[in-house]
């Protein structure tokens, strides 16, 4: 585990990505960070209201200033370590990616013991998308941390109902998730779907306390955002306007649309072996494998919700799917290793794990180092993989 964590942290900290420019979203976050520095984090609601007023007069939508769950920690990071705006945002995303890796190790150990801990951590440590998001000043890696935290705490609350410590941590994580990005709604809906299906899946015990914590955590964040914008009515009006303008962005129209299976295509291009093993695991699931069913159901439900969003499909939005995919792939690797009783299962499992990890690193080098992909949309991935011979 020491070696795996050291390798995973090095891959995230060492600046290996080929794209060295500044993306549109990154530039927008840097502007908001400068405004926080001038106004002070306590007065950030004034910055938000100025942004809202300007957004009403814009013809297109830009990254919103309401993502305070990411901007406030980045501001504190820059203030504490005297960093530039870009470095503060990037280091915050990198730290979140490292915390995600540690969280996966803890989750794997609690659910499946030492073997599951090593397998899950190794697969997440070398996941191409996770490495890349840790090296950019983007919100998606930070968002993935809170999404994975919510999924883990949802599982803990299913296993230990009415535990006030787990419930409080779960509600807080949901609040942070929604404060970070609007896509938090997809995670909340997917978790609610899992809770509703629990009657037939038998994953644990869904109590009224758990449902209340789910609603309360998300509601607290929404109310906080509404207060910053000017009230619930103004919040609804703003987000309806923002959503309609998001659908008219030329980049969104040309680059972030496609069929319902686009995410499957993109993940297969970036992490082919991980997806292959994960799909195999889904078809091998049995009722006794409750963690696998939990991960599979969350993955399927969130996939179903996010795949129907018009002009809003990008692989980095679904960065948190790497973790349930890695869990399912790891379980399939362990299952295959047990099919050869004459050989030591640990040797076969370790060999397969090394092959998948090596494939992950090869794909990271192909897409994000040599290919210098900034936004991993299908067209850029196809070009970097030489499926398209375009200049």
C-alpha cells in the first residue's frame, strides 16, 4: 500500500500533462478567485450577484460564480501558501485527487479487506482521467472527491443505520457536493434511486433518518446558494436562464452532444481494460455481492441520468465513475483469479492488476501526454487515438 500510494501521489503531483495552455473554464475560475481576493470571502455574495446580473445580459453561459464549494478552498489554499490563482486552483484539485485515492483505500479495506483495498487503490491510482484532472485547474477532480465521499458514506449508513456520526458526515458531504457543482443533483438522484431499489436489492437498511439526511444536506446547500443570489425565486429564475443559455453555447452544441452511449465510448477509449472487466463483473453479480450491486446500481442510475442531458456530455463531468468502475473491475479480477485453483490466485490477480495498471498508464500517456488533450471529448479522444486522421 505504501508503494501504491506513493506511485499514485507522484503521478498526480508530477506535472506530466502535455497541454500547457489555459482553458476557458480555468480562466473563469481564476477571475472569480481574483474577485474573492478583492472583496473577501465573507463578501463573496456581492461577487455572485454581480455575476448573475452580467449573466442575464450575456448571450451565452460561462462557468458560474456559484461554485463556492471549490472556489473558497482554492482561495484559502492560495492565501495560506502564497500561490498564484492558477496554482491555487490546480493544487486544490490535486489535493482532492490525493484525498480520493486515500478514501478509496479506506473504503476498500472497510468493505473487502486488504485484498480489495490494494486492488481498488492500484486501479484508481493509475486511472488516466484521475491523473489528468489532478493536474489542471478544473473543478471536476475536486467534485469527484465529494461524489465518492457521498457514495462511501451512503454505504456506511446503509450498514449502520441511525448512526449520528455517519449521518452527519453524509449530510455535510452532500451539502459540499451541491455547493461545488450543479451536477451534484445527478449524484443525489442516483443515491435516491439506490435507496428506492434497496427493498429488492437488500443492500442494507434505509431508515427515515437516512432519507432526511439526504434531503437536508442537499437542501442546505441550495438554500445557501439561493441566499447568495437573492432568494429562492431569484435562484430558480437564474438557473432556468443559465440552463437555457448553456444549450446555446457553440462549444456545447458541437462538442458535448451525442447518443446515450457516448460516455461508454469515451470511457472505453480512455480505460479499455477497466471498462471490459467492469462490464464482465456486472454480468457476474450475485445477490450475496452487496458492495458490487451497490456500485453497479449507482453507476447505472447516474449513467442513465447524465446520458440524457442535451449538450452537456463530457468525460470529465463523470470523473467520479472511475471509482465504481475500478471496484467492479477489481472484483472481476479476483473472481477470474479464483478460477485457477492449481495456481496461486494471488499471483494471477497480481498479474492481471499489473496489466490493467500498465494499460491505464499507457492510455494516459497516449491521450494526455503525447495527445495533449485538454477537454476529453469524443472528437479529441478519437484524434489522439488516431481513429481520425485530422490535423
